[in-house]
C-alpha cells in the first residue's frame, strides 16, 4: 500500500507524547494503520521518515541501500574519541571486518560460561535486597548492579577497579549526580578502557582473547579493541538494566505470569522473549539513505533519515497474534527487539541470558515480590530516546 497524499504533506511531531511507562503512545498504532510511512519532525530539529509496520521495518534494516552514517562520512577513532570506532556506527566493509573479528570470540560458549557467574551475582544481590528490606529500589539494588558486573566479567576488569569503573559509567551513561562531572568522567573512563586493553592479554576474558589475536590477519588493533569495549559498555549497561525494570513493571501488571514461572508452568525463556517483543523504551533505529531510494512508495532522497520503529513493528497485528497482549503461551522469536540485518545486536545472546537470570532469580528467590507503590505513582520521564524510571520501589 502506498502512502496517501495527506501522509506525505503532514509532518508529525516525534517522539509522540505518551501517557504510559510501558506502552507506546496510541498515535503509533494509529499511524501504522493509516499508512506504512509518515514524515515526522524530530524534537532535536529536522525531519525524518517513520516506518512502523513489521515487514517494512525488517526490510529497511536488512537493506544495503541504507547506512548508519551520512554518505561519505567516515568516523575515525583515537584514544580521546573511542566512539568514532563503534561498530554499530560503521557501514561495510569496515563494519564487516570489525564484526567478523569480534564474532570469533563473542561466542555462545562464552555467554554460557558467564551464566554461572551471573547466577551467583544475582543471588548475592537478592540476599542484600532482603537484608535491606522490606522496601528497596530494585533498580539501584539489582537492575543496575547485575549488568555492570557481567560487563566487568566479560571485559576482564580487575575486582579492585570495578567500583571506579561503575562510578564513571554511572555518571556518563546514567547522569548520576545530575550529570555533574560528565566531561571528566567520560575522559577518565576512556583512559581506563585504553589502559585496560594495553594490559591484555592476562586472562580468559573477551579483551584478552581479542588482544591475543591483535597481530594476526583480521585481528583488531588495540585502539579498535578499546573502542569495542566502550561500545559494549554503552550498548549493554543501561539498556539491560532498563529492560529488567520495565519487564518487572509489566510482570507486576500480569501477576499470572510470575505465578506460572514459580509453578514451573511457564518457561522463563518464553517470558523473556515476550517481554522483549513488548518492550517500549526507545523511539527507533535511525538509518540514512545512501542514494535516492523508494520506501513504501515514497521517494527517500540521499542523506535523508528513515526511522525504523521496532516498537511499531513488534506490535503489528499483521505479524503477531494479539499483538498488544502479553501472550506467553505462544511467544515469537521473530521480534525485532535486537534489530535485523548486518547490525543485528551482537550481544543479543548475552542480554537474553542476563534477563533470564534476572527474572528467574528475583521471582523465585522472593516469591512475594511486588510493587511497593501504586502503578500510577511510579515516577518516570520520557527524554530523548529513553523512557526513564526514576525509582522502582518493591516489597515482599
């Protein structure tokens, strides 16, 4: 179906105003049904195209006609700008080379080994929660400490350095302290990561293995390894913590699901897949047209931005039965929570493992876990790309 003239001439403000912490604005579904593509005005200024239907989003993310950077721009990396080397900001052939090298060591076997450590960490966090109870902020006591501990294990950060590593990560990625000292913390974090990579290989961790292959054909330079480490931190810390918090809120709204997990009637893997499908905390994946190209019947010009709405796609009734409902009895692994195509999230298996351990540990070790305030009293804000929960008090 081609977009109608009114969808081409009207520009919608994006992201849409929302009323719920865990569900998207009704406008998203309305636009998805009215036409496959719409022009939107971004809060930061400028226009973009918004694609919301499952098949269209999947096709967009898998299309070589789109990239992550403006045509002709090539971000460069140095010790003071590790972000310039982030793999998820690269296009082929550079992206292909980086991903191939990291994929060789970021294996299912490595994630399986980390599961045992994650289970130990999660159990310890729950023990501390219970000692501090009967009411705690599950974000500060569990959702944030778990993924930063696993990232520290993955990267081989020494125990003696982990407290300051998390302190810098909190300031840079979570704006802890109101964002004070951001510049200094960011610089310190980058210096730490560069020095950490320079100290490798010294163990079985991911960085050591990458460093050990640095001089081999296809191996990464030390600076590229440092950039990859920063990228893993930025992609895997706050996002995973947020998925735990948002997932808990949805579980609290659907008490039959935690009960089914505890009774052994529901598989935690199925529950996690459905939570991932319904997760709503971002405004989409930006792609840049590398040349003039037709998308859903609209001519997108070279250099224009197209936003692939994972949230819209994952709730598309054309792709999912009871798309707006929490249906654990028939979960689908075909959701696009981790993207699609060459930029499909490299850490998807790690994130799934962490969520399985997190929900499984919390719900079984604290059978009476519940929200300590009314759902309407949970404080949250929607800034930029994220839906932020300020505090998530729980009791048991």
